[in-house]
């Protein structure tokens, strides 16, 4: 049976660190959406999110992962 509908992106806030992040999911009819989104917010990894935000702010992040892996192979990390 083909799926009807599409994946839905929802912007959530972490209850621990108050960071905003996006979750994309396809929810079936039998799933309580509010409970699902609440569970995803509680599973947020605050430490890795903070590291990623710090890397973006400092300019140490490369948007293209292929370029990053080629630079690492050349020893330019």
C-alpha cells in the first residue's frame, strides 16, 4: 500500500538547554503526534548540539562533507 502524505518538519525546543532544532518525520495515523514530538524533544543531545553551534560560529565547519574528507586525507584538518 502506498503512503499518502509526506514527511513533516517540526521545529522543537529542548526542555533542558532550550535550543531550537528541527525534526523531520513521517507519522502514521496510529501515532499520537504530540507525544511523539515531546519524546523527540526529550531525546535531544545537548552536548553535541552545543559543539556543532560553536563550530559554526567559529567558522570551523565545512558545509560540504566531501571537501572536508578530502582535506582530512591531505592532512589539512
